[in-house]
């Protein structure tokens, strides 16, 4: 078989899906039809659909193995793929047969799909981006394999008790994962602990090896990633950690039962939970273990495949392979590939380094220095001793290069060193990724410029050719066609369905913004989506949204820089106006906020608490009933976003300028016709450029003004000079939302009043309130609002992840499509 196999479409028999579902229900799962429940039918349907993917999946794997083109490996600690059933059915055009087959059980496809667990493989935007990227790689037929970890427990399940976030385990695998295929014959051993041993080989050359290690087995599980109706099915390979021996039989026979299985339990911890709380030293160690486990297993897997085909000849390895490091989490890959080449294949340093730097590429996802990972040398030396040796050698050779470029500039050498010196020295993982990669990219225009002029300025001055921008995107197949079927059908009828594989075609929609009849149909689709969200909010929280109100939404990870607190201050401004009878020009508004706060992030959890307490007061107040509702939607996740996104009318993208790398939620909302209120931050800048200034509600300081304001910031002066803001602060500080616990939110109000507040919330508040009044004025003219909504969708073509991935393929990976 050759790579051209993919150009010959394998026939997919659409008949008989009902028999396949019944067969899996009876023989794979062992259920009788009288025992049938939507949960069992969901698993049987997933298995039947997976069967339809296997032929194309095998063809794609064979084509990738046999291609002489460059292969790409996307290394990410997160892949937030959500649910797979509906997506797979859509991508292989099985919607009709699936609905017909499920009708025999008295079930709809939506009812069955609802029973699938969201895959707990990610935390937020980073993981969802990785999932969109895999979708686009398959859509573009690119030879890309994703590598991640098969977490037993995903991001915690969030529920609210007395206004506070409570975390429950998310055991998403408790019913199994019908999409995965275990590959135990392709397991890899991963080393931890031990020491470096120096020796001489048979020719007397000094060598090193990792000795005395405690090994863990990485067992691969493969999941199919189908392209959109193109017979391409790429692979996401997830690693599960297992012990080299199940238990110590001698310990067991002597009666020491816990000790007998200790090594098994220790090994399995690595893939047990997504992102352990790293506030403790044990948490830090486990997180570093996860990162190394991912890269070591993946690189060994890839090198093994290379050696099977090429033997020990690595001459073209760097030209034929590319590793995309999704943020700093997989940065250990630089040192690990060096270890494999140096220690296992006895390569000289110069050759190994040339190969490594030919095939590593690094994507940075943050402008926050505190989010750039640093690991203590003491932890590194204990856990990964051989890698630490290699990192020190990389650093030594790198600093020689820096000193040649800037002789005598010791301060610059200290800034650029991979090792942050001090009483407790640390390894700077972002520096390791930059030094070991041929490409370093940001994920939005502003983000990349700020990397070059700020965070990584020294590196940019040394290697300007390495730095490039790849503005993020999202897949329109999931975030428009799948989640918004009403709009999908309207678009297909109006401009054809070509936009599903080429989102630039959505610009054909622009003239219809001036068509009154089309605007009416557009509004009808939005209303149906709002009604679906109303049902969801009622079932989840018991709160009743009004369909005539403006649906104002902010859903994302809870973090101070994302400024959910700024949103809440505006809500309090509205509530204060209602209390005083100052409602002239006010539009009824339903505000929905959702997101999870990291378990160890006290301030973020306090923000969640305040939002819920404010919501309880507002929603119980009859005076506010017809004008304002506030809901904190618990357990925000991919499947929830699929309901929220199509119904949203105002998208809150209000981070402090210069803090958000890109954002992708902003793109999903834009595609679905929401208007954005936002700062000039991340991809908001490009969204505004594409949508048009007149179709975007801009407020706040820009990144340069943020830097200037911080020099003499006085939030208390701003508060004292603004009567409305004074009243907002008095409501919180007066204990109105403390729920009987005085001083509960003092930390938040003190932060707002702090002249060193890095988020400058009070600085942007007045402009934000005023701009929200412009939103109200615009919403009153529904014809104009719908025109702006249509133009937002029509101008969203740039934000397809297909475009982003094509740029990665052309400008970084040098990868060509299969077939």
C-alpha cells in the first residue's frame, strides 16, 4: 500500500447500522433489549460508529508510515476533545442512518449523545485548542499524530455549595471509553530516579547512561480523529502509566499486602489525575513526572518506529520529523531526545544537537511570567538525573554563544540562562524550549509582538528568525456546524455548505446582512438557541432566563487577569440602578458566568463565591426580576459550551490588555453571531479588525497604556471621584453579600483598591460601564443588532483552525497532505 491509497475512497455501507448497534449491545456489552437504556445504547452506537472508522483509520496509519514526507507529532499535556459520538457521526456523514437506527429504541440522537461523558483530558483553552488542531489536521489530510496522557480522572467536577466551589472527582472512564484501542505491544519503559553512570565504550570513548532507575511502563491507547468526509482518520495516542511488575509476590506472601502493590500504585498515580495541585512538593514532583512521562514515552515510540524503517541511520531524522511542543509542558522533549541519541545510539553531541534543533518547535501560550514553568534543580536532580546533566551541558554551550554575541554582558547571561541561579536554583523550561527549537511562535499578533519586545526579548535579539506568529483558530465543524444546527442549515441553504471545509467562504454571507427577510430568519434561529439555553439553565440552576433579554456571557477559566470581577462590578452597577429606579434606557439582561477555579487558587475561588452570593441576592429580588438575572453555571465544560455558544448575544472578552495570549472562546462566539465587548488584548484585536470597528464594543486601556498607568496608578482616587463606582464598592464592602460572614470578600476589595493591582480593574471600570450602556442602546434596535450579528459570522473566516494549521504546515512543519 502507498500513501496514494487515501485518494481511493473506501466505501462505507450506510445500511445495517441498526444491526451493528444491536450486535454490540448484545454481544460486546451483554445487554438484552429489554434492559436497554440510553447509556447502553450510547456505548453500543459509539462502538458501531468506531467500526465504520477502522478501515480509513488503518489506511491513514499505513499512509503515514510509508510516506517519505515530513511527519508531525503534536505533544500536549491536554486534549479537551469533549464528546466524540456526534462529531464522528457528522464527519463520516452518518446522521441519517444513526437517527433511523436509534428511532427503533425510541431514542433521538441528541438523547443518546447526551449520555456520553466529556473526555477528561484537558483543563481549558490550551486543551480545547489542541483538540481543534487535531480536527483540522485530519480535515487537511496532514500526517499528524497527537500524543497525550490518558488521565483516569479529568478536570474536577464542580458544584456549588453555599455559594462556594466544591470539587468532586471526574471519573470520566468509569464506564470505559468506547473510542479507544489499547496497544500493549507498543508499550515503552520510562525512567525515574537513579543516577548517571560514566563509562567508556568498546572504543574507549567516554559515555553516560542512566543507572539504578525506577521504571514505569507507558501503555498506549489510540483514539481515532476523523477528518470531515475525506476518508482520513488521524490518531491521538494517549499513554497510561503502569508498573513494570503488578506487585511484589514475595511481599504479598509474607503478608505485607500494601507494600506488595506499592510500586503499582505509585506508577499508576502518574496518569491518574489531570494536573495535580502543585502547591505541595509532592504535587510538583507528580506534575514533572507527568510531563517527562509524556515526552519520554512519545519520543521512544517515534524513534522506535524510525529505527524499524531506517536502522541506526539518523541522517534525515530531523528533516523528516517535527515535534510541536504545546506550551512548556513538553519542554523536556529537548533534553530527552538528546538523551536517546547520545546514550542509546552513541551519537556525538554536535550531531545529536543538530538533529534535535532541526525537529523541535515551541508554541508559547502565556504572557504571564509566573505561568512559565520552573522546576527546582533539587527536584530535577532527584527525579531526572540524566536529563539534568544534559540540560547543564546545553546551558553551558548556549551561554558560550551568548557571551560571544554580547561579551562581558553578565546580566544578560543571567537572564537568558536555562538555570535561574540563587539559593534554590531552578530550571527555566521556556528557555530550554526556545534554545532547543528551530521555531518559537506566539498565538496572536499582539501576543507575539509582546514576546519579542518583552518576555523573550533577549532571545529575539539573538535569534529573530526563530520567532513567528500563528493566530489561533477553532474548528467550524464543531463550533458552528455541530453545535448550532439551526444556523448551519440556514447557512447551507443560503450560501452552500463549502464553508464547513473552507471557512473563508462564509464571507458570501455579507450581502445578506442587508436583507430584512434574512435577518428575520437569523433572529428566529437565535431565539431557538436561546430557548435551548433557557432550558439548560433552568435544569442546572433553577433560574429562569427571559428569552427577550440580552444574553450576556462570560465563560472561561476563573482567573484574576480574565476579570470576571470586572463583569460582576458592572452587574452590581445595574442592580444599584434598579434599586434607585434609574432604569431609563436599561435593556433586560441575563448574565451568565461559568468556569472553574484551580483548587489551590484562593482568590479565584473567592471570586466564584462572590458571584454566587450576588446572584442569590439579585435573583431573589422581585424589583430586579424583569430587568436582571445573574447565573453562575456550575461545571462549565465542552458540552456545556456547545449549548451556551449558539445562544450568546454579547461575548465578554475583558481581560487586562497584554495578559491574554489569544483566546479561542472569543472566536467561537463570533462565529455564532455574538457581538464582542472587549479590550485590545489577544486575538480580540484581530477579531475587531475582521468584524469592523462598528461591530465590536471596545473599551479600556491598551497594552501600552496599561504599562504607563501602572507607574502612578491610584484606584482609590478613581473610586472617590466616581459616585457610581463608590456605590458599587459600598455594596460589597458593606457586607451585603457576605451571607452572614463579615469580611468574607475583604481580600477582593483590598485587591481592587491596591495601587499595585496588576489587573487594573478599577482603571477600566468606568469605560466598561459606559460601553455597556452603548450595548444597551444598540440592542434596542434589533434590526441593526441582527445586521451586526450576521456580519460577525460573515467575517469570522480568518478564525478557522484550518487556516491556523495550514500556516503551521506551510511555515513551520513543512508538511504536505497525504494522498
